[in-house]
């Protein structure tokens, strides 16, 4: 019976530590939210000074985007162009993701593929706007393939 108490004590201690860490994270984010809210109030006051008739309720909130842990700033477009340069033909965004992850020796889990694919699609839009890549085929369900323009 003492073994079960000992095991339970370890679990309880580990959960208490986890609870304390989460409480600390909540406090940190609440402080950060208060700081951002104050900053937003200053921006709103400045907007009202510059444009008294502005209705701040009409300004939609911009969704927060998580930064990719795979790419540093400006690295995704280079990775896309590198993947397209060595490819035998056009690539879909998923094929690009798989090649990039393989080149970096990163495990291609479903969540990671989805996350990186979102980053790549955003970067591809920028490359299309700069006329560096172009869509060469659209498959079933709207799946597109790109090549270097």
C-alpha cells in the first residue's frame, strides 16, 4: 500500500507544479492584455483627434496569426523558390511542404504539415504578386500546382 501512496504523491506534486505554471501563464497574459488594451485606448484617442467623426466600432479586429516555428522572417519564399528550382515539374503546396520538411530533417506530422502549408500559401501569394511563381495547373477540389514564372 505505501507504493500506491508514493506514486500518487508524485502525480499530485507534478499536477500541482503544472497548475502553478498555468496560473503564472494566465497572470502573464492578463497583464499583457491590460497593456495592449491601454495602448489601444491611446491609438483610439489619437484617431479621434485626427478624425473626430470616425466610428471605431466599424474597424474590424485583425485576427492574430501564430508565427511559424519552421521559418524565420523572409525564409518561406526562399524555401518555396528552392523547392521549385530543383523539382522536375510543378509542385502543389503540400508537395513543397513535404520536400522542405524532408530537407530540414523535420518529422512531417499532420499538424505540422497543415501549419507549414498555411505559411507557404501566404508566401506563395506574395511570390505570385511579384510574378516570381505562377499557377500552372488546377486539379480536383481546386488543388493548384505552381512553377517558377
